[in-house]
C-alpha cells in the first residue's frame, strides 16, 4: 500500500528535493539541480508564485520508505492565455513500481479536480524557464543543467495510465567547425541581412552595463518570441527582475550576442554558456562546502569542451529573415577561438521549423527527445453513483 503525503514542513520539502539526488546518485547521465536553487523554486521567493498555485507530494511505502515525489501546479496565467483548465505535474520521480506512479498522478488529478481543472499535463514546471518534458530518447547522453533526466521506465508508467502526447521537444548536438571555420553560406547571409535591415551586433564586457541597457529588453524579446509556443506564459515583471539579477552577473558576456536596429532597439538575443553538467555532478547539487569551486572552475578556469545554448530569441517581425544567422556570425568565431568542440541546444519544439532551420549550417545530430503528456480529468462522480 502506498501513502501520499503533502509537503507541509521545511524538513519534508528537503526530502522532496533530495529524493531526486538519491534516486539518481549512481547514474552517470543525470545532472543534479542545485539544492539552493530548488529551495527557492519551491518557496514564495519564486516570482512565478504571483500567478501560480502549487502543492508538493511524497509517496511512502507502509514501512516508511520514500519511493516517489511530484509537484502539482496551476499556472493561472497560462490557463487564461490558452483558454484551458489545466493542472501541471512536474518534478516527478518514482521507483519502478506501478502502484507508486499511479498514486502520485492520481493525487495530482484529484488536487486539480478540486480546483476546477479538467486536464492534467506534464512534466512541466511553473513556467518555460523551468525544466520540462519527460525524456523518451537519449538515455545514454549526458543531461544538461536546464533539462530533466529520467529513467526509461517513466514513459511506460505514464502511458499505461492513459496519458497521450501533447508535444515533443528535440535536442541537437552540433560540432563547432574548428577545422573549416565559419561556413561561407552563413557569413554571406548574415552580412546581407545586416545590410538589408540595417542591423548591428552589440557586445558588452560589463554585466552591470548590459543589465542597465538591455536587461529588460532581453526578456521582452523572449516574451514576444516565445508567446505562440506550446504552453508558454509571459514572464511577469517580477520574474524578469529576478532573472536579470540571478543570471546576467554569471554569464560570460563574450558568449552573449545582441542584435539591434540602428536606433538601438533590440530585435534578437543569443545566450550560451559553458556546460555545467560535469561540475554539477561533482558538486552533487550543493554549493557548500566545495561545490562552488567546481562551478567556478567550469565557468572561469578550466572550461569544458561543450557549450549549452541557453536562449535564442528573435522578434516575430524578424523571424524567417535570416537574423539567426547574424547571431552565429557573431558567436561562432568566439566558440572556435575559445576551443569549444560542441554546442548543445536546449529543448526545441519538434514542429518549430523556424528554429530547426537555423542549424542547417552545422554538422549536427539529434540526440535527445522529450515529451509532454496530457489526459482529461474525469469528473467527480455524483454522490450515490459508482
């Protein structure tokens, strides 16, 4: 028999976070989240709580053994934007036991039904800035700091409960052309597009200056570029302020490309950073006592050979016009000079042709696929029925 208990204390929240570390501690492909980040994510410090409601659940066997966890989330902004009544399940982990997975997902359905929801969907986080999608291909590929790793059996457990595909994301690993250099076609297109639309590449060396000049604009572009994409909810002002403070100071600004009009208006942004996967594994998800050293080493001292392409956003009015080529016209020589071998994309919707087209200049392979599942929530039977 499985008992589901809602997280109510800080001690229970710590168990919720640590369960993932324990389940995957010997897995060479899983990358742990930073414990401190997870504490903030699941607390009122998370700016998404302004428009989200959430509960966290733990699954126990009769002997008290912890065997699973799941978050239940209602993103009111996304539901309003897409005209849905959806409860999300996220941060789901469980041992290979049908009773455990069923109990966890039934609990999320029940929690959502009590709040008027008619559909369950996931894995999803509070917003698109959280990791999303269940890994269904690429189990022997190293995960990234921005994505979920899960065992292959998860897919079978979810599908046996009647969940169906809502959307798929794919991830690509591209080879940096260190031997051949900048693809001639890419540079030609970039130069033509810059001249045609009078666009400029803008670079910064100071995180304070880029935050002051373009911090808000970066996330305005992201909001406008991502707005039509599956399940997206616009970042609030509070979220934007939080992300500017959290992320801009730690970026290597050489790896950030801003494309502007002649008047300085931002139209595209590309942000990449050294892969933190191995460093996070060595840190075991903790900054203290020595985890910070592994992260600092990867960022500043002994950089890995792989880059994570964290964000690429182009204003809708410039999409399909070759502006993406300008971003890589700027970034690719830096990738080469810094000695990187590979660039790994974040998850991209498989049907987003505009994004897929930007990789045609590179040697690449699709090495991962992840899926969001959905299912209708059955209404509560009336009293006396059943």
